[in-house]
């Protein structure tokens, strides 16, 4: 059981590092740390702190990467729009 959870957590962390933007990478790291902390606290209540930290870290890293990737896509769309439209017109 512990080996399966460790493999799941490692795969989650590796997949979260595949993202390309800076917000996605930062989100994965911060989400993983926060998820591991919360999962460890919750798992400690049932006597399985290490397993809770592993699962929480994997879920936190995955969700942090998804949120950061959405921010990267939104930012990229903003910069693409400004590039193609040019600067705003001057108003005197």
C-alpha cells in the first residue's frame, strides 16, 4: 500500500513539472508543499501522516499546476492581443 502511494505521489510531482510557464511551475511547487503539509496534518489524525502527506502533496502539486497553467494561458492571450492590436490610440 505504501509503495503504491509513493509511486502515485512521485508521478504527480513529475507530471506537474512538465508545465511550461512560470506560474504553472510556481503553482505546482507551492501547491505540493501546501498539500503535503495539510495532508500530513490530516493523516496524522488517523495515524498515517506520511501517507497523508504523500497524497496531499501529489494532489496539491497537480491542482497548483493546473491553476498556474490557466494563469499562463490568460497572460499569453493578453500579450498576444496587445502585440497584434498595437498600442492604444493617443487621446489629447
